C-alpha cells in the first residue's frame, strides 16, 4: 500500500530505505512530502532540494568566467566551480555547460569536471526529486522520448533539462507530464501513447 | 482603538457574537501550490481572514554578512496590505507590529526546519495578509507551514497555530477581530502536532492561575482539526492525480 505523507508523519517502526527521514525514539518520520510504500518499507520524496554528489551530471549556466576558474549556476544553493586545470574549454559568462561533479566541499561549492559547452537548444526546469523518474529504469524513459521525437536531451541531476533538435515541443511536454505524474503507476504506457499520438498528429 | 466603554456583550447564552459555540473554529479552507513562481505557496481562508504565504529558497544568503556558516538563515516578512483592515492596521509599511510578527514567525520555523542541511543559505517566508479579521498571526503561521512543506524544505513537523482568549471567566477558542479587541486575554500558540512541542507562546492580557492548562488543552483539541486541513491541502494535488491514473 502506497501513501502520500507530509513532514512529521509517522512512517514505520523500522528504519525505511531512503533519505529525508528522521528517527526519534526508534520511530521514523518523514521530513518532506513523499510516497511511503509499507511493503517495500521505502520512502521516496516528492519535494525537496538537490544535494550534489560526486559523479552527478549537471546542466549549469556560467555566471562568472575568470582566467583560472569559472562559477557555474546550478539552480541550487550550491555553486559549481570549473577549474581550468580540469578542462581545456574557454568559458564565457552565459554559456550553458554540461559537467560532472568531481567533489563537494563544505563551503557549498561543487567542483566540476569534464565540462562540455552546449549550444542552442532549450532549457526546462523540473523538480530535482522527479529526475530519476524522467530518466526511467536504466534510462529507458528518456531513450524512448529521444527516439520518438528525434531530440537530443541532456538531463542534469540538478533538475535542469536541455533539449535540442527534433520535436522540442513534444519532448518538453512529455517531460513535464512525467514530472507531474511521477508518483502514479502505468506512466510508461501513457507516455508512449502520448508520444505516438503527438507524432501522428503532425 | 477599542474603547472599553463600548464593549459589547461577547457571550450571550453560551453563543458568541457570530453565533459560534465557545470552542468552535471559524470555517477554514487551505489550498497549497497556488503560486507558480515561488518554490512553495499556500492560500488560507480562515473565517474572514485571507492570507497568502509563499516560500523561496534555499539559496545563497545575500548580503553575505547575513550568512551563517553552520546553517541556513530564515528571513520572514509579514505584511498587511493597505486594504486588509478597516481599522488601525491598514498600512503595508513596516510597523512595530509587523516587525514583531515577522520575528515570531521566523522563530517558529527556525525551531522546526532542518536548517543545518543548508549552511550559508537562506529561506524566505512571505506572509501577505489580504483581508484581516483577527488572529492573522496564527493563520499566517498555519499557511506558512503548508508553504514550507510545499517548497520541500525539510521539517521535523508541520506546525499549526491558533489563539485562545479569555472573556471574563470563560475561555474561547479562535477569536475574531471584535473579540480580540475587547477580550481580557489573548494567547496565540504555535504547536507541533506530533509531540505537542510549543513553538510560539505569546500572551496579551492576564490569565488566572491554573487556566493555562485549559488553554493548552483547547488549543490541542482544535489543532487536530487544523492539522488535518493542512495535511489534506498538501496531499490533495497528488491524490487527485493518483485517483485519475492509479497508483494508490
């Protein structure tokens, strides 16, 4: 049985899997809104910020470009730091970059590596908690959208999505629908149906 | 200001001026996620009070000297719109009263939100009173806590707030404007529903010895209703989608 929980709601006596939980007197409570599954004893948050971790792919916008470092806005409390030691691309402020988090330090800075500039395209922002659902199991969902619409899609774990080429409107519509219906079942079939219909209507 | 000479009879035959019983709440309606550009928002209609609450953040605290390297800071602004009240509060400029309420709302959430997750960050809470009829600080806290949960700020609990007053020897729950002006005491409290932790306690007027326990009991009883409304408001958008497509 899955149920929607709010902050402070009792989840179970056993410590569930997942983040965003506090344990008091041996009982686990949610700290953000989420879905609790009592058979799997797992808690999946529906709302909440993104905490950068090593190896996360992010889409950022260069805020400030200096000779040796550039600061990247990642739509988060954390700032991305691109050190030219780790890249040979010259950044300018306003550039859209795709990069991977190398490590995160205690001053809320995520050092990024392997940056790639992205040219053109469209950026949409989604809730960072829904990114895993948009990717799908082993990225199946996003591959499906890419195949149907012919678009190139890059998904940052920070909730920023970059789309270029093909049917951008249909692709972003599909992504926003996944974001809204992330907690429901049978989503893959509905998205497939929507994509086929959207393609046929063209 | 209210002149004691004009004091109306507040309780007649166990009924109050607006026909409510002594422990009866005004009708409350809460809606969450009403604003698109804020991270979290809510709108509350509590009797004749209409209050909009919005939350932004967590993001980098600016100016930089306001940052705390160990935890996030909360910035709160309570303001009454110029058309919100017919009497003395009808102004949206910062006043002694709005500064005080901003401070107490900030302290409620400083004690319930998990600020140590966001060192150097800031969380902004805006409480905008569009129409007021007494008890706006309690309604504002109730709305702000829904907006905080909607914004995804981790919290230990979902606090609610309510005020109880004394008229003569009688305690009345959830006072409106007239009762507030002429009552002998007004005690707004904000409480965590899970463990009844008190987050806000103010008192305007005097209370008899031993009456405080009764006040707290009344707040806890009525708080169960308010908590339920807050939870339902937050869950409603998600449950509507689940009902449509399955997944429950």
